[in-house]
């Protein structure tokens, strides 16, 4: 019976860590190195392009950490994950339940072999869907627990014809809903993202983004003025020139949110 080939991606912002993992994977007949990445953003792009079976994923990386890499992917796009971390204060038990495995730096060859064997077993038994659900459940629990520091996306991946660009959250003036998509308005540029308004709103900080209408989410920093006409209708004027309608039941809450933004 032909041995199953496992395509592996190594993701770590430290060159020495990537080199060590690659050396441990070298000369194994069932392992094929799909590539290596030094950042979470590179990892998202390569996972979508190369579709690896297994990813050794560092947790602590600049701009986009390991958790955010998973969040940027659809459940069916998430490969098998082995987290790699130098921090065990909360991660070890959580990873052991919700991921295939974790590797706590520094780890020895025996620990690495044990982790790789677990990955082989999961892949051979085709447990991808169950693992994806566990990972998503873990991310939800991770966001809700008070002992975890809130981690918000600094950039939003935008997929277009096989390419991925990243839009800085701070550059978004407002977001417009359209069925299963949203349009990001950034000054004079727009980006279409396949995500619902509710999903994206849940990922953004309520300190900076406010839902002024069922189809509009606005960056509070972009609001320059509120205007109320004779009919009592309220509109928000943004720095890019956009004029957005504010729902009547959102006006008072919006005014309070804007005042809090000014005081911070």
C-alpha cells in the first residue's frame, strides 16, 4: 500500500525556529514541505494557495497571531494544526483539547515525534471536520474568557481572483452590508469581502466601530458631524464625504459612543 504523503507548512516569525522544524521534518518519506512563512499574513495566503495537510503554527507573531490566522480562514479551509508556543500560562491545556497537539518551546525530538504521530493519525482517519469545529469552538471560548487579553484584527484579508490583500482596520471609514458580503469603504477605495455584517461586527472592537443601521457599520473616528433634519432624521457625515443614515433608535447611543471616543 502506497504511503500517504503529508504536505506540511511551517509558520514562525523566528528564522531559527523555522530552520529547526524543517530539519526535524527532513528526509521523511511521508513528509513533503509545502513551504515556510514568517508571518500570519503570509500563512493565510500560502494555506489558501498550497492547501497543506498540516501546519506547524506559531502562536505569538506580529500583526496577525496564530489564532487570527485560523479566524481568517473558512472552516473548510483550515488544515490540521499543531500549535507551537513558548508560553504555557493558559495555552497548554486549551491546545491539548482543541488542536491536534501543541509544541512548547523548547521541545526535544521525542516530543516532536509524538506530535507528528498524532498528526498522521488524524489525517489518515480523515477527522478534519471535527477538528475544525473544535478549533472554532476554542476561538469562541478564547474570546469570551476574562483571563485572555482581547485580541482584535489589525488587518482584514480580502480575497480577489486567487490573490489576497490586507486592509488595515484603522483605514476603514465604514462598512456596507449586502447579503452574504460586505463592502469596506476606505477613503475612495472599496473592497468586497465574503462575510456577513454580523460576523465582521463580532470581530471588530465596539470601542471604534458602531452599527448605525442594519446595513451600515461606521468607524467612530471617521464621523465628523451628525445632522438632524426637520423630520427628525439623523445622518452621519464622514471624513471621506459619505453621508449615512442613522436609525432613530441608534441616535442617542451613537452620540454617547462618539463622546466616549473623544474622551479616550
